C-alpha cells in the first residue's frame, strides 16, 4: 500500500497491536464516519485468519448488512464459484471490504469514507498477512492506494505480496462473457497461490 496514502487520525499501527479480536471490537464500536448511522451490522471478515489469498471487495450490500458476513449474497455466490475455480480450500482464503458499513442504496463509498475506514483495512491486511491480495474492482484499488493496475496482471508490493485486480463479482452477475474473461485471468495467475 502506498506510503502517500492519506489515512484518518486513527493509526493502523495502534490497531495492529490490538490483534484481530481487538480490531473487530474497535470496528463494532466505530462511529467515525456517517456510514455507521444506517448499518444494521458491521461486516468485518469471512474466512481464514491465515489466508494465502485475501479478497478485498468494495462495501457491504443488503444481504451482508443484514447478516454481518462479507459476500453472503448473490455476488458472494459468484465469488464462491471463482474460488472453486481457483481450487482454494476453505482455510486458504479470506474476504474483507474497503469499508465495514453499508453505504445507503449501495452507492460507492466516498473518498472521505474510504479514508476514514482505511486504518482498519491496513491493519486487517497486516494481521492476515496473505501471500496474494486480490482487489475486486476499482474502489478496492482506490482504497489500497495504488493506481494503474491492469486487470488480471499481478505486481509485487513493497511488502513482497502479489497484488492483482480482478472484476468485482457483482459485475459478473448474468455476464457470462466477463465471467469467462475473469476465469482466464485467474488461470493465467494460478501459479501465484498454487506454488505456496
Ligand atoms: S465504515 Fe468504517 S470508519 Fe465508517 S463507521 Fe463503519 S467501521 Fe467506522
């Protein structure tokens, strides 16, 4: 993640010291941006606490807000199909979002909301310590503070992680051509998680 990336006053270093459980407790109490006002549940993580592959989505949707679980709705079914295609075991992946509260009417998070929630994202990535980070869509790329990633082309971060941008699963709903392209991008990169 870029060092030039602006973050809110709450430091990710402090959050990292709290560990996974401490971060979860802090997120549950967080009222740092307006998104908490309409959130039914905070949506924090689904999957392993030691993943090979970490998926970062945009924001919770209606189902996620109701259940407090990332990617548990229709887009989640698409992501599950992709995970099957990647041949990842259940303990090999995790899913988080750029913001932990649902934006009203499923709008994109604002720059300010992304910036305010970013310390949680940074701390989650540091503690989960994945080998491969997959940004699902342009908002995740923005939140990660990189730019100009090419779809499906992996790069190495300063921390030595493999980083790649794929289409957000919601963009693939009912679009089989795009789904085919996504699977081709996955096939091209599968050595990244299969060799680990
Ligand atoms: S989106 Fe993030 S920063 Fe905003 S209230 Fe929810 S947890 Fe806090």
